[in-house]
C-alpha cells in the first residue's frame, strides 16, 4: 500500500510540474501561414497572381496571396489554402497542390513564421470576368514568370522559382497542362502551354505523338476559326492505362 501511495505521489508531482511549465509557456510557438500561387495561362504565357502589400513589412512590394492559419477555427492547411483561393479568385474547384514548406528564421522580420506554399492552376476562361484582365487593379495583377517584379516580399521569389521547377518536372509525366487550358482547345494552344513552361520549342509531330501515347484526347467536330484553315477543337478525356 505504501508503494502505491509513493508512486501516486510521484505521478502527481510530474503532473503539477508539467502544469507549471505549461503556465510559464517555455516553448516558443511560431506562427503558421499559407501562401498560394495562383497560376493561369494567357496570351501564350504562364502567369501568376500577385498582390501589392499595403502595410509593413515589405510595404508596396508585390507578394503571393496568403494569410495566417486560423487556430480558433481548427483550420487545416488545405482548408486555409482553399479559403485564400476563394477570396482571391472567387473559384474553388481547380487543381490545388502543396508545393513546399519554408521555415527560414529570418524570412519574416516581425516574428518566427513558417509558411506552407500551395499552387493552384486555373484556366483563364474559368476566372471571373473581372479577374481576366492582366492588370485587375493597382494592387492586384497577373505577372508573367518571365517578367516578375525585381523585388518580391518575404521569400516569395524563391517560392516562385521552386514552383516553376516543379511545373517543368511534372508537365513531362502528368496532365497538369490541361488544368491551365480551357475545356476545348487546339493542338497549337496546348503546345504553347508546354513550350512556355519548358522554356523551349518542341517539334510538333513528336509533341503530338508523345501526348497521344500518354493521354486520350478526343477530336471534336467543332472547328476553331484561325487565320489559315480552321483548326479542330480537342478535349482531354484522361490518362491512358498501361
């Protein structure tokens, strides 16, 4: 009996000790944010949505849209990314994927902030009409990856560099290009997406042969008017099974 009391006493002491530590808050708690790079393809260029910050730090610098994770609402990282996507573009049913976590201690001068970067791929035709302009307002614009601002807030330049590398890798073996283009498209429009992201010209016969070996692409009866002969419209059906 004495041993049980002694053991119980030790456990009680450890509980009180932990409670004291919790009350004194000895552990530094970093803030968590999500940044979401919203991308579309327009005028033969991959573009990303940037917003101009209206407060410090990095006031008047361009940045990827983002925000703090809501602890009170028990918000998951993906839910936070979807919320920001909805707030910035008005849409939510699009390709969304986590890119990388960034935790450099000096990335935010205010405090220790860890951010989880996501990216969304949106066909230009699916955007709200007000979002289709290159310059939506003085504070919100679509920037080509080839003409980004010289200075971006925080470590957002690195995030966009990493994103472009991710897209260049994935476009070779996944159908992400179809997430950037309208439902009905031409071969020329699809090739523009691949060439811009990869940063090189592709031989048309080889390009079409490779894609048809990987994906089922249906040719429609409808034609698209062009300067020359009308081009057949296509529709992505899915990946081929091997």
